[in-house]
């Protein structure tokens, strides 16, 4: 019987340990000390990223005695579920770096702490100009700032200047018609080379195809938040994508290609233009890098300006925090002082702060190309809607916009059916989110 | 002493039962209750109210539910059928007195042992239309003129999912059937041969009937696993292209996490459970009638 009791006791102790593992509160705090939990998404490619984070945190802790920061580097796999589960089970971190649609989603749930004080202090001292205004304003909800732009993903193109010039294309096309002409010339001069590659089997396929739409003055929704897929400008976009397929300017297997696939094709010299998020893997192929240039989006027939899709991740504070003031102080400090993440930590994303681009690490031709050719044309992915419209997080999560892009490249349905279906899907998502 | 043993036995049985209730029955009951509510995880301040069978009704009006259900059934049926045929063939070979039998047994286990993430990434590479091994070899030997679009073509994407699903599941089938084969007494075959029975007759009249029990169990289990499969299909196609490889688990996942509609997602899960239970009951009933 005694043995059984011992076993029971051990099991109880084990289960109490297991069930208390999710508790955020640190029991090791000295009186007067607090601990803030900080979930940083993994923007690094090796250990140096975490080491740089820890060094920065040590610096903050030294400058702010009594405040301990517990940092956890979170992987991107299942990040959405990770945060949702943590928030709904009251185990949210105090501060986190999050993907672009999450601040709005959590603000609607009443889980985002307003960061008006932080943004207003930057407005007062003028440092707000370090950020793109549209990005700052995209993180607002109900008239309040809910997050701080942190890392930005830009979408544009890599192109082979040598292939273009040997095909008789002297400068990179600026309009859709010029692109068609360039593709025709490439195909004629280099029949074995695919003029244009894009990852059709990628969850972010729509990021690239929407570059065409945005540069034809149409977004996912209009400025009022209504689906814009049935507009003439979007119809032109779908027709253009179908033309690329019909003329054989994209590979037949486009809908099966992931980002890794098209990178392999491009790096092996078999593609002239690649729609990309500018991966650093290109530095492993010096001979390709030498002849690669960075391009932006291309102007459509009804477009008034070239626009490229940008996706800004953000820093936010969850309202579940017990220490809102300290959390806000930390988040402000972190946003201002994380330049070493790029210069020392090997961060693969681009900074939301323009001044961070001055670091040596951004002096290479790819980063300079992004800075000079892409950043000036970048708009938030929800353009022309200001902020995030209702239902965006579902549309982003389910890759709803991939539908029309994939159907266009599949080229089996007529354009009108595609845009009607796309519009219905968007409306469904908006209706569900508005219920 | 006997009383002590009884207490100990009860304790040892009670704790796992308690754990089973906590980790298995509690979520099931909670999911059942949730399926009758409008619970949305993205609206913590919303009053959760009882909506009757509204969520179940929604399933029948939903344009994505039946295509997802249909591919779930197709996937499970073909994966189980093909892996049974391959598994049985391999089990018969491994049961025969061949050289390096242990080595071959280990080799056959490989697909089962490789993590799904690694396996699907490799399959995607192998089947790639531009740089994939399969397409290059088929084109080199002149069997095809242009690459097969294993993932890009909606029909081929479905076939690819079934191929990879079969590849991943046949080792378990083979091992289970091998265990069944080894439990058949050799005397039965010896007497049959003395009576003039050939190999096929032995297989048809001894092996297959005596494998019936183990076959029933593994076919049922594999069908449930196949029907509920999420990882292989999601990692290969994410439900695409054009949602043609959506299965009920993938659809349920999207409803629950991206739409936050836990009530509706629970109802779809309950419907999945009922469908599987019906299949199991029909199959077991059919087996009983045959016996």
C-alpha cells in the first residue's frame, strides 16, 4: 500500500508540474522585480540571432534594474495556432513580434494594448519619420495605435540582366506590355529558359500576383472594405495572368512550384525573371548574383502608379500583461535599439525603420536594390484600404486570394467566372468575420 | 496481501482510466457540446449561446464540405486498398525463407520510419516538373514528351497524395500482415500440399481466410487514419491546387483556426466521427455475417 501511495504521489507531482508548465509567472523574481515574457519570431538563420537578442536584453536589463526579460525565439511553423492558443488560454506573452494580420485580429478580440503613448512620443520628437507613414497607420484600430512596425517583407523581382540584354531587352520592363515584349524576346533568344517563374504552390502566391493588381490600381478590397475582384482593373489583371500562360511565358508546372523550387530553377540559370521576396540564399550563387538585379512591380494599363506589396510584421503588447507600463517601455526601447539584429544577428528580414538600412550589412547590391527600387513603391498589402479590413486575417490564413491567381494560371475557367468566384469567397470571409 | 494487491491493481487501472478520460473523452464531450453552440474563439466577449443543430445544417449547405468529404473518402479508400495489396505481397515475401530476410524487413520499414515532413519534402523534390528525378528519367527514356504535373494539375495532385499516402502506410500493413502470417501453423500447409494443393490454392484457402481477423483490424484502423490524415496532404499541397485536395480534416482546421468558428468546426468533427463509426460498424457487421 505504501508503494502505491508513493507512486500516486510521484504521479501527482509530475502532473502538477506538467499542468503548471504553461504558467507565465516566474516564481524566481526577487521582491520588487518583475519578469516580462517576450516572444520573438525567428528572423535569424543561425544561433547568432538569439545571441544578439540576449545581448540586447542584457543591455536593457542593465539599464532598467528590477526588470527581467524572458525571451523565447518562436518558430514560424504554426505561429498562428501558437499565439491563438496562448491568447485564448490566458497564457499570452507580455510582448511579442507578430505577423502583420495579428495585431488587428487581437485588437478586435480586446487582447491588444493600445500603444498610443509610444507612437505619440515619436511624433513629438520627430523620430516617427523613420517609419513609412502608411505602415504606421495600418496598425490602428478604433482610432488607436495597436502595434509598431518591426520587420518588413517586400515582394518584387530578381532578373538576369545578362539574359535580358542577350535577348535584346536593354532595360527592365516598366509596364505589362513591355513585360510581354521582353518575355517574347527572351523566349525567342533562349528557348530553354523560362522567361518568368513564380511559386504557384506557395501560400504566398497571391503576394506576387497582387503586385500586378496593385499597379493596376486595384487591391483585395476597395477603400470601403468591399471585395474589388469584380472591378474592371482586377479583370484586366486576371486576363494578363492568363496571357502569360497562353503565350508560354511561365512554366507549365507553375501551380506545383514552391518558393524553393523556383529558386532552384533561377539559381541553376534556367529562368530570366523570378518573383521573389529577395532571399539571402542568392549570395550562395555568386555567378548568378553577379548578373542579377532587383526590380519592382510593373504598371498596368489602368494603373496610375507602380505599387509593390509589402508585409510588415509588428511588435505588440498583449492586454493580458500584468505590467502594461513596463511592457510599453520595453517595446519602445526594443523598436529603437534592434539595429544589431541586422548587423550582427543575421536577420533575414528588412527593417521597418529606414535608418537601420544604413548598417553595412545592407550595402550589398540586393539590399540596395530593394531599398532604391522596391521600398519607394511599397504599399501595405491591404491597399487602398487603410488598416486591416474585417476578415483579412481569415483571407490571409486561408490564402483566399490564391484562388483567382491559381485559376488564372490554370486557365480552364473564363475570367468572369474567376472574378465572380473570387469576389464571393472574399465576401464570405468578410461576412463570417462580421457575424 | 490479496487486499493490498487489489488496491494496487485498482490504482494502476484507475490512473490510466482517469488520464484517458481527461485526454480523450473530455475533449470529445466538450467538442460535442461546442458543436451545438455559436462559439467563436476570435470573439472572446461574445455570449456563447445554444444554436441547436444549426452548425450541422450549415455543413449540408456549405459548398466546400462535400468535395472535402469526397476526397477524404477517395484518399482513404485508395490508400488502404493499395497499401493492403503491396503490404500483403511484401509480407508473403518476407515470410518466405529468403536470404537477408532481416535486412529486407528493415528496408521495408524505412518509409514508415522517415518523418512525414522530411518524406513529403523529398517527394516534392522527386516529383518536381523541372528538376524532379521522376520527370527527368521518364523524359530521358522517352516515355513522356513533357513533364507530368504531379502537383500543379488538380487530378494529378490527388493521385500524388494517394501515392505518397500509400508509400507511407504500406510498411505498417506489411508488418501487421507478416505477424498474422507467422501465426498460421505450417502443418496446415503441409497437409494441404499432401492433399495436392498448389501455392495459389494454399494462399486462397488457408492464408487469406486465416488473415481475415488481422486484416479486419488493420483495414479498419488504416481507413480511420487515412480518412483523418492531415499532415501528408497538407505538406504536399496545402489542400490545393484550387482546393482540389481539401479533406475534411484540412477544412476543419481552417474553420477552427482561421475563421475561429469552433462551434461549426466541432460539428464537422462530429460528422466525421459519425461517418467513421458507420464505416466501422458496416465493415464489422459484414465480417460477422461472413463468419
